[in-house]
C-alpha cells in the first residue's frame, strides 16, 4: 500500500520554467547529457533527450544508464507546477528535492520542496 499524501503550504511562489508536460515512457531509450549541478539541493538530475524530440531533466534513479545512454525504468512526466504563496498542496512523493504534488484543481506536477512547509497533523485519506 502506498503511503498517504502529506499536505504542504506554499511558502515561496514558484513559476515553472517548463509549463508543458514532457513525458518519457518505461523502456524508452534516451541520450543522457550532463548532470544538474547549479543547486546543491537538487542532486541526481540528468538531462535526457528522447527519440521524439522530448528533452527534460529527469531523476537519475529512474534510468538504467550506460555509456551516455539511458533506458527509463518507470514512466516519468517532467511537468512542473506554478504555485502561489498560501496554496495548499498534497505531496505524494519526494525525489531529489522535488515533490510530486497535486493542487486544489487536481493538477499534478513537480514543485521544489524548499518552497513548501508541511502542515503537521493533516494527512490525506489516500
């Protein structure tokens, strides 16, 4: 059984630099570029370029990598959410400093965890 979602309040607004979904499928082969190094809170992200022109940062642990190539071991959607201070989000999982979150409109996407503060004592019924 999956762990229930945790609730977080947005404490710093975030504007997604990637507002459109970029999807990689399990089994999809990609070219793996450089590892993200501009922020110490966001380790283990690698630049991936797919065969259909899709390009995005992806969690290194989602890939089986060898000699500059990678194969996704799971489905991955790189969509990031834009959020405003005060919004309440459900966070389902945390990967490399980002949480997979759902906003009040039911949109899912990634958000930096440092932009959020957990609301203690409130859990989802998932």
